[in-house]
C-alpha cells in the first residue's frame, strides 16, 4: 500500500511563507523604509516561516495552526485592509493571505489521518 505524501502541503506552506517573507523584505527595500518600521513586518514573515515548519515535526498541531492562522489572516486583512484599496486588490490579497495556509493545514490533517500509526 502506497502512503500519501506530505510534500504537497509542505511545499504549499513553505511557498506561502517564503512569498510573504520575500514580499515584506522587498517592499521595505523598495520603499526605503526605516529598519524600525519594517521589523514588525519581517517578524510577521518569520512567524509565517515558523508556522510552515511546525507541521514537519508535529502534523496535527501544525495543521491546526496553519488552518487557524490562515482563517484569521484572511478575515483580519478583509476587515483592516487599506480603505482606498480597490475591491479586486482587496479580494486577491485576502485570498493570497488566507487560502494557502488553510489548504496546507487541511492537507496536513488529512495526511496525518491517512498514515497508520507506528506499532
């Protein structure tokens, strides 16, 4: 019997976290943001990377954390996005913030259930 692989949720979670880490750093550089002002966003990026790595060791905890954080990030951005932001930009950013971690979290949880426990 072939066991399902956890590579898809790992790749999805790391791609999501890596994208936002790169985005926060690159945006700070492009706008010549002071280090003190960009540190909180870089901290959020590091938190995303940490959240993407937790399920590699603890699939249940990591899958739950990714799902919860993805839902919270999507809802929070939808509520507190810049007021003059176009609706299309608001929807796309909300989706990019929330959907990948939720999908990765669900895939981690499903993978955990599909793998039989060690004897």
